[in-house]
């Protein structure tokens, strides 16, 4: 299973490193990443494999959201099943 992680906010040093470290800490493997900086604004989408996640998914969602909040970022984590359901015709 995978999770889609989106991050938006004002750009600063260490955003990718901090979120990647949190993913690694709980055994979520980042399999794809795209990021962009537009003027001073940061936007990123990550796809993470969560098959070996060492904590419950809901806890992982809260941790990443709180990590983002500490840096003034909006971090949203969506399970692949929900993402696919929302975008299925």
C-alpha cells in the first residue's frame, strides 16, 4: 500500500530532510517525490510505500501533520485507497 503526502507552505531550509527523516523513522519508504519552489512558496508531493509502517497509519498521519505545523507547513497524508476512490470515474 502507498500513501500520497502533500506539503505546501513558505519555503525554508530542511523541509524535505525533516519529512523524509520522519518517514524513515517509521519505515515509510519514499518511492517518488516531486517538489517545486515558486517565488518563496514550497510545494511537494511524495508517494510513500507504507507496507512496513511500524506504527498505525492514523498515528503516522498525525505525526507528519504535526511535523509540518512546527515548520509552518500544511502536510496532508492520504491513503492510496482513498486517493484512488476520489479520482475514479
